[in-house]
C-alpha cells in the first residue's frame, strides 16, 4: 500500500517537475525551429510573426521584444567563432569578408540575453556599414576587442560570453527567392587575454 | 519491478504533457511580454519613446543601439487608427503588432508613399467603409487591413551618429497616432 502511494508520488513529481523544468529550459535557451544559418551566423526569419512555432512564441512572450518585420530588416547572430569556440568578451576577434545585399547593416556585441553591451563613454556602441573602411574590392575587416585597434574597431567590455549581432536593414535575404548572394563575413579569434 | 517500470513510463508521458501545456500557455500568461512592456510606458493613442532599460518586471529590451524608437498602442474595434509623422531621417520603418506582440505588417521609408509616414490600420469591416468613402484626412494614406482589436505600432529610425540625433528625435516627436473619425 505504502509502496503504491510512494510510486504515485514519484510519478507526479517527475511528471510536473520534469515537464516544467524542460519547458523552462527550452523557453529560455531554444530559439525555435526554422533557423537560417550561413557560416557562423544564424537568423530566424519567422520569429516574431504569426507563422512562428510554439517555442518561438513562448520565448517571444518572455522577452517582450519588438521583432523586426520582413521589410524592416533581419538580424543575424554569431555565438561561436570559426573554430566553434564560444565568443568571449575578453578576446579579440576579426570579422572579415563581405556582407549580403542590404541598404545598410549594423554590427554590435550583446550579452546572452541579446541586450547590447555599453562599451563606456566616447566609444561607439555599434558600427554600421556607412562609416567603415573597406578594401579595394569592397570587403571589410572589423576588429572586435576590448583594446583599441586600428581601422574598424568595435569595442567590447566586461567578462563572460558575448553574442555578435549583425542586422541587415531593407534586405531581400529573408525572402526565399534564391536570388540572393549569401556572403557573410567570417569571425576569427586572434588572441585572448584571460 | 513491473510496477516501477509502469510508474516511470507514466511519469515520462506526464512530463511530456506538462511540457507541451506549459509551452503553449506561456504566451497567454506571461506578464513580461511586449504588450505589458508597452503598457508600462503610458496611455494608449499616443506615442511613447521606447526605453532600452527594462521597466520593473521586464527584461532590458533587445534593440539595436543605433536606433531610436517610439511606440503607440491602440484599439481599432470602433475606429481605425491613423498614424502619421513628418521628417527626414536616413532610414525609418514601422511595424504593426497584434496583442500577442507578433509582427503582422511592416513598411519602411522606401515602400511608403513619397517617403512620408502616413498609414491607416483598419479592420476588414472598416476597410469596406474606407474604400467607399475615404476621409479627407486619409487621402494619401497607406491602408492596412488587420483582423484584430487591440494592437500597437513601433516606429524606428536609424541614428548613424550623434549629429543625426536631434533630427531623428524631431521626427519621432512629430509622430501621432489618433482614431480616424
């Protein structure tokens, strides 16, 4: 008798505990299905629209963000460098290559909740495609580092993981016409201070 | 042994059911979604500056640091919403969201008529009326049909550097969001 009660209790605890914990974990960590990945950059063109899946909907309801519409722009996130290591705010990276077709783009570093890092006074919180130096062929190189760098420098600050966000504005990338040249810059680690 | 296995099986199935129920219910019971963020800014039918830091109970907003935004919430059950703005900025865009914070329509300055922010959000029924007789105030507006009651719009503008800040702020200040009579 006591054994049956005990088994029933265990069952209930696992069902509710496991169900709630796994749901919480997925809602805080998982971005939803339908990711568009190019190199190290990932995007969710359907996130924040009525066509997104239940996980993306649950996550959006917890973040309370105002997702960009398809004619506004599309944000791409880089969590790792080209070796698959997670991005660290104390390390220096270079972002080199070309960008897909768009009117302009912005690039900034965020924490894991995608809130932009503030690099301190008199430092730019983000860089954009209309202010950077380019090579003769139109390619560019951006240094992401906590220390001052020559050329295009995106300052970072603090410790811990970071996420790089490149948002393309007024871009045809999200539409699946297949006519878009998907060139994305590569993220390479140069050195680490820690 | 058989009893233990059966209990384990039941608990796994139960965990699956609870998981699905929680994920599906979160959008309806979340108190820190986009709607609660926007309600904390102030009353409806007027534009409020979108703040980066989180209001109490809300996490900081994930928004591009080079953008300034303003938001207005409305209810188009009785009257359509008329959204206007005057000014020149390097880039602006506007999104219409439903009560759940889902982006249902967006335009940018190039897709707008004559680069001017002037649009009307109406329910399908109001749209029939608007197509019959367009009010003089909405003569050049972009008409958007949205099958919803409560919703909100977010206007955002690019600030390439600080020299543009005053002009972008003037544009966002000029935005208005009124019921179309």
